[in-house]
C-alpha cells in the first residue's frame, strides 16, 4: 500500500490512466456521469452508496474522478487486498482520517475517537469493498448510524460486494443507491474512444469496432484498468 493510500487520499490524477498514459482524456461516458450524479445526491443525503461491477469496468476511476470535482477536501479512502478484521479496519480508519497520536489500545477508546472524528463532515471511500467481512460492514454501519457523525460512505467493489451488502436487510435498507457499471455498448465505444486519446481521433470506426469485438468487449481494459485506459495500438 502506498503512502497516499495509507493517508487515505484519492490517487493523483496522473494515476487515473493505465501506466500514466500521456495525452489520455477523461471522457464523460453515461456511466461516469451517472456515478457523479449519484455520489452528489449521496453526499447531500449523508448516505451510503454502492458502485459495483466486474474488474476493468471503471468503478474506481469513475468514483475518484467524480469526487475530485464534488468534495476533494473531505475525502478519506481505505482499500484492502485481503480480508481484514475489525481491528485492521479501525487502524485503517485511524490513518485515513489522519488522526493525531497513536491508535488507542482498547476498542472502546478507539470507537470513541473515531466517532468524535466523524462528527466533521466526511466522505469515506471503501475501495475493493468485496474484501470486507460482514463484521467490517457492520462496524461501518455502526459508525454511520451514530447520530453524532456526519458521514457519507461510498462502497466500490467487484464480485461479491453487491451480494455482501444485500445479504442483510439492516445493511441493504441503508444503501441509498446501487449502481452497476456495465461494459460499454458498441455505440458508446465508437463515441468514446476517438475522444479518449489523439491516436484514435481519426481512426476508422470499423477498426475501433474490430478491436472492441476481438479484444476489449466493451471494457477499457482487464484487471485494474480504469474507464479511460484502453491502450492505443
């Protein structure tokens, strides 16, 4: 985990495009615009929101790009690559919120500190939320439910995130909005790719369609690539 991740900040804009592709542009796809509007509404409502989909569809990119425009000063981000315990989650929140001193040794003291810090208006992004256990989801709900906190939570995740949040009525009922990020349609690909990078600007639409059909299948890239990371050929 990088220093930026530990401090709970959004990645720098240069990290948005796969391998920091120079000349790449952010393209306002329907999915990106929908994410921005849904996050804006969630912040206004002090709500929890879930943005999910398969790897490569651009969930994290859309969230990061939207939050830079909507609320850059109050964003705190946590991310896990393995299943954490509630103790791990408490410590990640401590560092993401940039709290002073050392983490408290007792859970009661830790919870009191976190609730106090969350009395300020904050937006918490839980990236790769499919790694969170039921206990971790419950702990975040506990913090969000506290009448003294002013917290918006944005869950983003791949396979398992949607199912985990919907598996318990107490959690499912608190999610303000669900948005699944789907692959681009061919029509969207033909509109988006020429605007994404100058090398594609004058490309034959049939070539773009061929690349999509043979390789991309409506995705900008496999794995962790973002929605503007279809690498020029």
